[in-house]
């Protein structure tokens, strides 16, 4: 994460988070399930870690509720998107 942050520096940045990076336990509807991917907590921490960047927006992709047998994915996606909105708001408030 530090390497990515050093590349971006103070340039304007857009955060796009792909839920396929989560372990299938947290995103069972993913089209590319791989065991050992990131946990929900790790995803939240990654989002918070980029809060000091010069963010101007963000999105969350690969939420597919119709393919989620647990029906948990919409909540996971919504809470992660809330985290993205919070770090973007934090960044915008520093301007």
C-alpha cells in the first residue's frame, strides 16, 4: 500500500474497489473465487489507509446480489462503499 501511495503522491486520485478481491467467505457471488483473498476487515483497513490521499471520488464494483446465496453481499458492499464515501469526504474537507 505504501508503494501505491508513493506513486500517487499528492496528485488527484480516484478509488475503485473491486469486491472480487475479497475471500469467497465474504463475497460468495464472485466470478473468480480464490481462497486466501482479503477479509472484510482487511478491506476496511485498506480503504481507511488511503484516506490521506488527494481523493476526488470512488466506486465499488462487482456487487451481484442475485448470485449471492447468503444474501450478505449487499450489506458488505454497502458498508465498504460507506467507508469509501467517508475517506473521500475526509479528503475533500482538507481542500
